């Protein structure tokens, strides 16, 4: 978060500590958590970043267009 100039409170790190590593689903579980708990709303942009062994890094920016019915 430091290279982006953002505080850790703007990340899903605390949630991730409680869940642990679940492989390639990490970013999707975190995204679902942010939607379900109301931390994201329509119009928000979210940076999803994942990494793997060696030098594998994947990132995407997702725009929340509307909230699903199951969100809080």
C-alpha cells in the first residue's frame, strides 16, 4: 500500500489475516467480503492484485456498477 500512498486501512489485509491464503481465490473472496459488508458501493473502483511464486503478478481494476441483492 505504501507505494500507492494509501494506508493499510484502505486494504482488505485485516480480513485476509482472519481467512488465510486460499490460493487463486484470494482476490475474489476479498472482493465478496467488501461488497457484502458495504465497504464498496456502486461507482467504486477496486484494484485487485495477486502474486505467485517467482515473479508472477496480476492486477486488474474493477468498477462496481451495481450491488447484488445479497449485499448489505
